[in-house]
C-alpha cells in the first residue's frame, strides 16, 4: 500500500518530464519507413545448396507460399526479414557483429533503429552493445498482423506441454543439442489496436547461456482459420539464390543457416511464415561485472570483515516485543564501483577500458538494520541476510513476520538496501520511464547492491565483524550470533527476485528461501498491480504498445545483470566461480497480485527445483497440467531445492499478460506465506539444514489470509 501511494503521487510530478512537447512527432518504434513499390508474390522454391561456411543446405519448402507485399524498412540496423517493424523479430542475431567474446558475438544495435520516446529521442544503445548475446529469459517478439493463436494451435500459458508437439506452429530449437524448447505464446492483451499487437513467445525455462536458438513460425492462421500470407521479403529469401549485389543477399545467407539448423532438428518447414535465430549471452557477459566487483571487494578485505559502525541501538523489553530483544542500525563500508562519489541515484558503474567496473576511490556507506531475537540471549542465533520488497528499505527487517521468524526459530536477520530499486530511488526510477537511455543507472546501482549484501554477510560471520561489537554480545561478552552456523538468505517479493542473483554470487550463502519470488521483469511488469503507476508514465513516453513490448525486451537485457533471471542457471547445482553450490526454497503465493507466479514456475524449471504435490486442490488451477515440467518431491525430508505453493483462497490470476485488477481476482495473497507459522517452520529448517520438511501432509499447503 505504501508503495502504491508513493508512485501514484509521483505520476503527476514526472508527467511534465515524460510527456511529449506539443510539437513532438507521434511516437513510434522507428521513423516512418521509406515507401517502396509493392513486391510481387514470390513462390518459396527450394534454396540451392549452402556454402560450407554457412552449413548444409536448407530443406526444401515443398508448398508455394502466398506472399504479402511489404516494404523493406529503410532505417539502418533494421532486419528486413519481416518488413513490418524495426528490431523485429527480437532477439535476433541479425543485430550482432563478430567479436572476441565468449560467444564470438557482440550485440550491435543501431541508434537509428532503437525505440523512440514521445519527444522523438531514440534509446542510446551503448550499454546494450556491450553484451555478447541476449537474455537467457528472452521473450521472442514478432509482428504478425491478423494472427489468431487459437486457430493456429499455438500453446497457451495453460498448456505448455502443447508447445512440444511435432506439428506445433511455433518451434524453438537449441541448435547445439537439437532439443526442442518449451514455451507459451500470447498476443499482447494490452494493445487495443490489433495492427500494433505483438506476438510474444515466452520460454517455459530459461535458455542456456552461450547457446544459439533457431525459431520457426509456420502454418499461422487468422480468426477465420485461413492461412496467413508470408511476408514478401521473407518469401524472396526462401526463393532462388540472390545475386551477391542484392541488398538481401547477406540476409539470405544468414537465413540458410537457420533453416539448416531447423532441418537437422527434424523440424518440418512446410508452411513456414518466418524464421530467425538468436544467441544467448555468456556467463561472463551477464555475471562478469558483479563477479569482478565482488572479487575486488573481497581481496581488499584480506580475510577481514568490512569496516562498520553502529549508529543506533534499541533494547526492547519482553512486554513490548516477545520476539526481539534488540534492534541495531549502522553502516558498513563498501568500495564504491559507481561513477559518482557516494554512488547516488543516477550513477552508472565506473567502467574501465576492459568494460569491467573498478573502484572510484571512495567508500560507499551501506546502511544496515539488524534484529536480534530474545532467544539469542540463551543460545547464539543463526545469521541470515534479509532482502526487502519493491522499492523498499532495510527497515522491512523489522516487519512483524520477520520478527516472528527470528523469535520463533532463533535467527539474527540483517538487511541493507537494494540500491537502484529502493525507497531512495523511487523518483529517479519514475523519471527513467521518460527516456530508457538512462535505464542502466537503475541496474548499475542494483549490481552495486549485490556487493553491499555480500560484504554485509561477511560482516555477520567474520570474527572481527558484527559479533565483535558489544551490541551483538550478551552481558558476559559472548556473541549473540552463531558465526559457525553458516550464512543464510531470506527475502520476499523484490527480495526474492534480486535475492536469486545474490544467492548465485554469494561466496558464503548456501541455503536460501525466496519468498513470493519470480524472475524476468519483462514478464512480470505487465502482470503486476504494482506496475500500474509506472505503466501510466510509460504510456506517456512510449505510447505505442508494440514499442512497449520491445522496450521490455531491451530492459531485461540490462536487468539480467542484477536479478535472478540472469543468474538462475547458476543458482543451485552449477555455481559461478567463487561461489558454492546452493539449495533454494521457493515459497509461492497462489494468485499473487504483485509477483506473477508463472515466473516462479519458470524459475523452478530452470534451477531444477522439485514441487510438493498435490500443489493445489483439484480445479484450483486453470492449467491442463498444473506446474508442467516440474518434478514432484521424491520423499520427505528432501535435501535439495524445491518450490512450495501456498494457497490462501485467492482466485487464479489472468491467463493474459495483464494484472489481476478486477473484483473477480479477490484479495491479494502476496503477504500470506510469510505470515503462516507452518511456512515459517519450513523456511527455518531449510535455512539451517538445506532440507525441505513436510508441514502440509498429503494435502496442498494452505495459508490463512492475512487480515
């Protein structure tokens, strides 16, 4: 509620910043393309054999394709393959160039091709062009006017298994392994103009780092069940070999490799409507900056705790708080890797010639808040970091559910801010929605926050850390923190999203609970009630709905460097360099209005989590096969990562990319799992031992609604 009040009040304040001047041209994804004479329909005859450099010959397209006449965009950096909008389809290796990187590529987006805001300013592609591939959670975007997904037989979010049928109209293939990739497809339900409605294909588990994927759209139909005509340029590319001087010759050569990959994977390309390929960024490309910062900061400590101060202490008598004996606040000193002293909102990372962050030279004062349970006075408490929610602050560690968890199960919780997405960033984040060229200032600070958390954790378990200070000791000088117990992490909402990245990069955390979690903001935003005030700002600055989806896809590439989506492959059994293997427990609130649970399911598949079954009572889920592709827990107790669904009676969320705003979606269940005593018991055992214990029996896990 506090968040909604803050961002709602900001809407008017930033409207003048994000609104277009009276003289501004209408916003569009690209400048209007130069008119061209309509192309004649081209039959899709087989391509001649490909050269050895490009791979084997593409398969024959054995039925003629009816082509639509479309003009090739005249804007530099566009892909002519679809002929309808620049930067589509996306992601797309056509927007890369050869480079000495782990993938052999670098993203190469042209400024002229980038989305423009209402003032006509294109997004500056500089930060995107530092990437060596695209997001591992990339939603695939295409523009297919007239498409009816139901009549085409595409897999919806309620039937992901349908996406792997041999005759599926949308196919995604891992070109390295030949594996078909599961997904769901949807048309943007927010677009009121059918002519500007994006086709969105979302992976049901994240793509693998460094792998190349081929995509095929085939046998697409309209609402009348009629086959859609093939875009004219694509039909030309499917036809006879173009002369070397033809402007489309290079695009045809690239397409031949894609068709060859599809053919080797056994994909029938009859009725092909569109095909392209993309490469996922490497581990180094995504996590490299944070790992570099982490390692530099830890080397500077030379095995010691970071310097810290205590700025506030509150002792609480039992009659005031039966759970917490003491609250402590203070600051820890962290190397500042941002480009402004103190690293305020609006800072970017201070990048060196190699593109990696380097210390600016000053120290950043990261505020922390700790709660010490009353039980620690008789037995040292288990140390755990705590991650706050969306645009929140470290003081969330003093919330009632955290205090209860600490007191009931003897945990010391300490928190710092997710700077970049904390209370002090609200106004800056709102302003960024006027020009996404500045979006890197959000994710760069969020990357710094991961280092802040790592060093706070080191202070919690270091011999010369917090435990050495008298406020973290009892009256006889004994530590109230059990430093030998091993550091844990517990976070909720945004703390469960950014917390996934923290777990992957932490050298000290081994067991973590991500409460009401998800990942991949490009999927989350449209589906969250919390995004609505920001959606209003986006509608002013980037009003075209097709452009908005492209913006979400671009923003995710930067968000990957600081949230779970970019780190999920390394969150559990395939650790990053300098990090141990982790066990992760996902606590999901069915029907959550703020964090779409479908993203937690994608996360569970990606990290290999098992699920408690029955997860829900019969009929509660609209899915054909609820929680498809997530294997059940084999037995109790289970020593490994898991996802537990907590049901407090909230109806299922929309099956479209829209938030659950209407009365038919009932009350928000977002707060319920963390307030449930049984859920807290399960969390506590997992944080201590990395083992999932049964607190629900042979039935779904039920939580009482929070009053």
